[in-house]
C-alpha cells in the first residue's frame, strides 16, 4: 500500500493534517527556518484556539512531520460534540 496523505494547505507554510474524521483536524504542520536558515517543520496537536496547540515535534521535512501523525488502527470513536446548553 502506498503512502496516504490527508493534508489541507491553509497558508504558504502551514498545513492541516486530517485523519479519521473530515470535521476534526488531527494536527498542524508549520514551516519555519531555524537560526542557520534551514527549513524545519513544527508538528502541533490541533486545537481551534491557536495558543492551545501543543508542539509534538520538529522535523526536517513536511513528509516526516506528516508521517508522525498516526492513522487509526481500528474503528475510532467520534469525538463528542461540544455542550452548548441545547436539550
């Protein structure tokens, strides 16, 4: 089986990583340059509030960063819906 990819490019140097559910991003990859000017790719756990995203790792390529985001191994549970006071 070939490599799978579910990336959505949202800026010239930023990608959203999708996995089991199209409505729920799994991670964010952001391209940056280190102090020597080399390209690096930050892998962050997804959260809709940017300051609540957490860094998972730093990779030399975007492909390495994407491969670090696991695919589900069995039927995943759908994340719960946010409670908004509806009955």
